[in-house]
C-alpha cells in the first residue's frame, strides 16, 4: 500500500524546525511494508491543507499528517479538516475528560484554550494521545484513511507506535520489505562502486542497491521490496561476498555506528582508550561518550590545541614541534604516546590537522591532518587530506581516527 505524509507548520517552511517527523514516519512505514509515495510540507493555512489532502489522496489511500493541532490560534488543522469533510466541530465528552485528567495530573487547571481542544470534527474517530492534550483524529472516506497527529515529535512517535502502525498493519495488505545495511569507511564512493561493480552485477534483479555517503562513512544498502522473505539466504550471501571484496573497509553489517563498534571491540579485548585532540577539539571524546556504557572503555581526552599544551600535558618535545610543525607525523605520535601514559590507557588516538578555512600553506593545505594510533607499545601514524569545510574536516578527522584504531585492534587481536 502507498502512503503520503503531510507535515504542517510555517516553522518548517522557514527552516526553524527541521522536518524530522516526515523522516521518522517514512522509516516506520517503510519497515512495515508501506511505500511512501510523497512527503508534502505546507503552511498553516486552510487552502494549503485542503490542496494537500486532495493531492495526497489522489496518489495513496493512506495519509499521515502532523502539526497544527495545539490549543493556540495559529493551530488551524482541526478546523480545516472539519471544513474539508463538511462537518461541524462538536463537543467530545471523552476528549474533554482526557484533557482535564491530563492537566490535573500535572497540576494545571483547564483554560478556555484547553476547553476548545474538546471540540472535534463530527466526522472523525478520536484516538488516544497519551502524552499530550491535542486530539488525534482518523477520517475515512471511500476506503481511504487520513490520520491527523500532533507535531511534537515525542507525542507523535508514541501515537504512531501505539495506535497508528497497529491499525495500518491490521487493515491493509502489506508487502514487508527487507533492508540489509553494510557500514564501510575509508574508501570514496567512486572507488567503492568500481571495486563492487562485478558483485553488483551478480545481485538478483529483485535486490536494489544504494550507496549512502556521509563524513561518517558510506552505507551500502541492499533492499528487497517484493517477496522479501524469500531473499534471506541471498542477502546473507551477498553480504559475505561483499565483505570478502573489501574486508578492511567493512566495520559493521548490522548498521551499528563506528563509535559503538570501536567501543565494543576495545571492551572485548580489555583495552582502555584515551584521546589527544588538537583540531578535533574533543569531538572524538564527545562522540564516544554519547554511547551509553562508554565509561567501561574510555578514560578521557586531552584537548591540546595550543603547542604549549601539547608540550606541557602530553610531553611533546618543543624542539620537535619547532622542527616539524604541530601538524606532523612525529608530533601526533608523541601526542598518542603522551596521552596513553598520562591517562593510563592501553590505546590512544591523537589528531592534529588544519581544519580551515585559514591556516593552510602550499605543503600543508587546509584539510591536512595527521592521525596517530597507539596500541600498547606500537605507534603508527597516517596523513590525510580532507580538504573540505571546517565542520566536515573535523568530523572526518574524528571518524578516521576511530576507524584507524578499530582496524589496528582487529589486525592485532582477530587473528
Ligand atoms: P501541540 O499540542 O504541542 O501544540 P501541534 O500539533 O500543535 O501540537 P505544532 O504546533 O505544529 O504541533 O508543533 C509543535 C512543535 O513540534 C513545533 O514547535 C516543533 O518543535 C515540533 N514539530 C512540529 N512539526 C514538526 C516536524 N514536522 N518535524 C519535527 N518537529 C516538528
């Protein structure tokens, strides 16, 4: 079955709110086998809402709409829907009681705006909203469904999980889809595609392939949209063939992020990690510590931005910095060894680079970055030339450092 998602709100159109609702709903629908045909984002305006519903229902029998249901004057979705379905707003005792109970629980009493929330279009079925006061509505017309949900993401998600997805699964004939995502790092998209050309040609016609690049690596996604359950073995085989072609680049075949894979591997081999960060300014530490349980593995980081800090806290000899410059092989090697010792770790990542936009020179252009990996008594370093914007250079440096250490750990312990 096909679906259209409509997100309502002026704030989405002027870029004040990123439309994460459409992305999240799209992912959930795709998972249960609903094909999202289109996303439509519109203003809080009656004509825009009416036109969007016409357009959506022309293309799909299932429409999921979010936003514009709040208790304030700019929230007009409910009235628009009532007009669209030629029906009046009527008082719902059920919604009234629910809103009252919701507010009482939080120590508020009802005001006139909340009272208005108990008015709902006569033509709809009201669905429970366990986390908010805005009513959730379902409209049906000629076998087509339209759900209107609040825009607040955590309310919308709860309602989708508890109320909408189960109804869609029960009432529509769904074709489950299957995705398998392989995470790679360290090979640009064009090279990857060239290396995988033969493998790609050998995939069954029903399996479609997508490359999804970002500074965190390239995801290779295999998808089957029809009779997906018959393709389990074929997908497994395709994944193992792929891994055999680029064994050093695949770090996960279960969609796990690099930071999690690295932490898992370090934990598995009883290794504790420290980072010494110059141009990444603590980004590696930040990414790692956003993973729950990272304290099992991660000791800490020294953000050594100034040369004096590199010397004082990481014992990088001043003479080495003077001779080779802060962005150099010997300096990052000293940084890695220094932080490993200072923070009592078994492994370290050290980064020093020119993130830009200023600071480049002919032999060290913007994006030049040295990364060192220390593991027990082994230290190695590699130079990269990212050459992008400051933000992307920093992100690439952080992920390259984690990828390098993960590769060294695997080479050392997986034999
Ligand atoms: P409420 O009962 O909270 O008022 P509502 O349906 O009126 O619900 P909106 O007023 O449209 O929701 O939006 C409330 C907030 O929810 C917005 O300020 C924004 O932060 C977030 N939001 C709305 N739509 C989206 C969206 N499509 N993607 C991400 N966030 C959204």
